[in-house]
C-alpha cells in the first residue's frame, strides 16, 4: 500500500495489513476457482470452506467447546442485537437486568423494553459513565443479565465480570471482542459487529450456548430467530459472505500472532503507553476515565483543560498523519481507538506529539 496513515477510528477500524493483502487477492480470485470471492455462491464448496473455517477458528480462539457453543453470522449490527436478544428471550412479565455503563448500554435497555420487563439494574450515568457501576441489583428469576464489556464512547472496560450466579450473562462485546483473554465460557451469549477488532462492517457475530439458543421464544419471524440461524448454520438466507471471509482471515492472523494471550499483552502495553502519557501531562490533558481500574484498553478518552486549544491539537494530528482522534460527538474531547491491529509505533507517535504539544503550549 502506498501510504498508510495512523487510523485511530472507533470503527470501522484498522485491519492487519496481511489481511488486507490476502483479502485483495481473494477479491481477484479465490482458490484458483476462476471466480472472485465476491462472486461465489453461498451454497458452493468454496464458500462452505470459508464459512466453516471462520466458525471453527472463532470458537478455537475463544477456547470455547464447539459441542456447547455455536457461532452465528448475522446482519444488522449490534444495534439489531439490542432488539433481537429481548425478542428471543423476553415476553411481557419476563424480567431481564441491564447494567448500564454507557450510552450503548442505555440503548440496549431501551430496545429491550419493547419486549418484556427490562430493568436498569445499575447505572453510572450520574458519574457521566466515567467509571463502571460498582454493583448491581439482581432480580430473582431474571431471564438474563446484560452488560457492555467495553464502552466505546466513554472509554471504560470490564476486566472483572459481575457475578450473576446461575443467571445467564449476555454481553455486547462490540468494541473489545477478541481483544483480551477472557473466560468466555462465563458468558451465555455474546454479540458484536465485526468492524472493530474482527473484520469489516457487515457481519454481526453472535456466540452463545446452543442450549440457550434452543430455549428461545418460538413465536417470532424466522429471520429474527436465533434457532433458525443455529439450525441452518447461518445459511438460512444469503449471509454476508465477503465480511465472513475477511473475519476468517483476521482470525487466522490472531492465531498466527500467538492467540489472545499475545494480543492482550500487546494491547495492555499500547494502552499503558498512552495512559501513562496522559497521567504525566495532567492537568494540561485529563484522562476522562478517573477510575484507573476501569480504563479501556481499546478506546482511550481524554480532554484538554483549555478547550480553546482543541482545534490546534486536531490540526497537528492531521499534519502528523493521525486521523479520527476527535471524541464522540456526545462527549467531546479526544478518543484514540487502538484496537488489535493498531501498531505500537502509532501509539508512540501520538504520545510523543502530546508531550511536544505541552512543551510548546503548556
Ligand atoms: N455497542 C457498542 C459498544 C458499540 O461500540 C457500537 C458501535 N460503535 C454499537 C453497539 C452499535 O453497533 P452497530 O453499529 O454495529 O449497530
């Protein structure tokens, strides 16, 4: 590629270069078939290999047992899952507990209210979501507890999971899916769009316990039913074949890098570089997440004490080839999204620029 900038986008986000190269080859021709990967039938042999490979690798990377867990490839993004989870598991009179740790969690709760008795079990809204809720009130007999493992907008992340006892734990993992070695078997259902750590936009990856999918409501349209996707192995209708192909390539890349332990170590190192810089440069810069234990490895958020300097700093980022560092429109400030494929040298370059900026303007 002729010119790569440092892309700090929150998603769709940077992908590993070897993946981009292999995907580009696949777009020209796949497996000597005389066809582009974009042209193969989802019922054909070439695609069958791609589909199975992505499913198998996903569970292997997560260390999940394929006899217990299944991977579903769906459309509609995490936003569709906000509705689909309660549509499949709630009904009037059935309760679910939602831990609201950010704006996305609030959206998930609001969608669930269409289907059943969805309750806010905890919220850190009063703290402007600058920390995770410390505890939550569990409703006896709740169908599930829902959390957001990483809050993309605010920059907090769960490292210790809430203990929900026998109640199924469901998570929106959109922005830290496969970014660290979690015990994924603690979750009954996980979902997220691929477009941050796992691939391009267009496919939503749902991983869950087969028995839970099988226990879902049946009185709903087939296309919204997890059971339909489980039974057809996500081939009920035409799946997003190209995004799934790229997901397979990213999973192969993760395995080649040493799996989630290696990925997590790298992510921790990159995040520490940036948080240490921001802490050193406080109060000129102020990390938005004050509770250090809750700081996200993926989305590092901060503000300038003197907001009048924001345009200057953004102009300097641009000049240095660093893009998409403006904070989410709802919170302002800055946000560096440093997902799995984001290189350490880009994080160093950002840290150096911040130091330099303070030297000149501080
Ligand atoms: N949840 C979280 C935590 C997110 O970061 C996002 C997207 N940024 C969403 C949900 C919505 O995802 P989608 O755009 O795939 O619907």
